[in-house]
């Protein structure tokens, strides 16, 4: 049990390190590879009176913003993330579920880190990109815990705050005219499930494939 | 070579088919609470339907008992089928721990499987059902945590004795004493709760006090779950016999048969 928690932490840390490392490596790419530069890292001219300054925007500015409906991380969630390689991107989401937003009699705040991979070479299916990945979700509501409160015997329950949520889906990308804040908009749909549901799918005959999936819909804004 | 258009078409068709096939296709959170009206107050509705067939005086009858179904869904399904083959039981009691993690979908799965039962079903809350937002889901789906029912002049007391998950020191002994007071008029008195008093969450003081209440108010039998093992016997020097139902995994179902001369617990294997 604790081993599994450690592995989860390790995975999380690795993901974060990877994101920082890839970003740092990307910071000053060789000039001849200028085509690889995303718009964000292009020096931007800023004219103050007669002086023109060239500003290289910080790598900390995200590559994309997302708004998502449903998908286990709340009624609505907003996220920001980076395209860390040609085929892999990571997005940090915050989602909320409450009485007014989603009709739940109790409020749930969810923070999640979604790791998404493009399944095919970019452009193979035109503007449609099939994706799959796994999201790490932290749920905050009543009676959820990472570490058991002191009044329980050791290992009485497995932690119930962090869940892994595998997903697959596709995004349809619409390119916008150059010079805008956003270079393109993506509209995506995803089927996701939860580690706990997959476990019962494996363990029982009753829980079948049609009982574990749910649908999320969202919009991605790609920054220029 | 398959064209892009064909691939896209196939993909869309697959997605649409899958959407149609999936239950509860929109799920905001595993921790969601809030159930449909048709899934609410099930204990209250069950009591109404049980009491419709009851009388003011004692007549012999039998009830079915099981519990700790957790996520042993296949065995749970077999238990439901087994109870359905019996026509001589008036209702069934689930002894608690109907979920593993108290999450929304587990409650829906319980609802789905238990709705296959042809007898009225009363469900009490277990410690696992308090995890996450299970506490709220239970209340919405079944009704109050503590409740009583009089059937054929017998008193059935259902007590929520979960302690750690509620972060309390004691079960609601005041409520228990209140409902057991003035119960001499009934033919039998039964107390159902998930955790037996000798189990860990009970302090030694609470264990002693629980049995003292059973003894003082002449409770005939104290019934529980939680241990996942069948037990039926005289646990303490004083007080009533105690019973614990096994988990679904053990492949057993239980019956409580009552007649004029007394009652007995019967175990059957499926």
C-alpha cells in the first residue's frame, strides 16, 4: 500500500522534473532550428517612444489553456499547461463541483495533472488528433485523506484522496489567422475512467466495460 | 489505403456507439453526492411496504440477512438470486458496508444489484460507507442513520454504531436507550448494527455499556456485520446471544426464523 503511494509520488515528481527539464532545454534553441520555436519563445518587439526593446517571454507562460466540462474532475474545470514534446503535453486543472455547479449536495474541489499523448504522428488525420493518457486527480471533500488520521490502526484504509484516471479521446483543431493571442482552438471529447473502476472491471464480472467510462468535453486555446 | 475520411468516420461511429452504450455517461466526480428521487429514502419506502403486510399481534415469520457486500459484486448477485428463490421471507436486512470507498458509483452499483431483490430490503450503514461523501449518499439513498420498525409485534432497532469514520467517541447510546425503553410489550426485541461491540472501534467501556443495555432491556438478539465471518453464540456472561453475518465472499446467506417458542439463526450456503 505505502509502496504504491511512493510510486505515485515518484511518478509525479518525474513528471514535474521532466516538464522543467524539457522547458529549460527549449529555452535557447539553436538558431537554425528556428522553425521549432513556438510563438511564445520568439522575441517580441515592444516599442517605447523611439526605442524598440526585444522581449523574450518567460517560459513560465503556458502553451495552452483549457476549459473542460465533466470528466471526473468537477462540473467545470480550467487548466493551463505545456506542450512538452511533439506528442506529449501536460495540463494542471482546477475543477469545482457544487450544488449550483453540477447539482451535487456537497462541494468537491479537484486539482488534477493531465498527461496526454498524441496517438499518431501530428497531421496524420488532418486536424483531428486522437489522444490518450492518464490524469492524476486530487479530490478534496469530506472524509478523504492521503494519510490516515491518528485514531485508526495502521493501514486500516487505503488513501482515497488521489486517483489515477486513464482516458482516451480526440481533439479537432481549428487554426486561427496569424497575429492573434491564440494560434488555434481545439475542441475535444474524451472518455475517462478511474483506477477504482478498472480494479472492479478486472475483479468482477458484474462491472463491465460499459459501466466504467464517462465523457468529458472541452476546449483548448493554443497560445501564439 | 484507407482514406482519412474513412478513419474519421469509423472513429466517430465508434465513439457514438460507445456513448450510447455507457451508463451514467456524465460523471462530475467520484465524490459526488445527490441521488435521483427514485433512488432516495429506500429504507423509508421499504418499511412502508413491509408494514403493509404486518399485523398488530405476533405471527411466525422469517427474514433474510446478509452484509459486507463491498465490491464482491458477483457473490452479491448470487445472494440476491438465492433470496429470490425463497418465498417464505418477509424482508431482508443488509448489515452495512455496501461499498468499499463510499464513492458515488459504488452506491449506484449497490442500488442496481439490490433492486433485483424481490423482497423489501433494509440497509444499515457500515464504516466503509462513511468514507468520502458516503455519509451523505447513504442518508439521501436510504434515510436516517438510526431507525426502528415494528413488525408483527416485534421491535427492530437499527443503530448506526460507526465510530472512527465519524470521528466520535461513542455510538448514540442515548437514542438506543430511548427506543429500548418501554419495549416490554413486544414479543421480541432485535438490535441491528454494523460493528459488533467486541470489535476494535469500540472502547472497552463502550463494549461493556452496549451489552449492559442489551441485558437491561431484555434484547433477544444483537445482530452485526463487519467481521466478515459468521458467528452465533453467547458472547458475554450476561446479555443476549450475538450474531455476525459473513461477507458476500464467504458464499453464505442467513435467515432469522421466529415462532411462538423462540427464534433461530439459520445459515445456508450458495
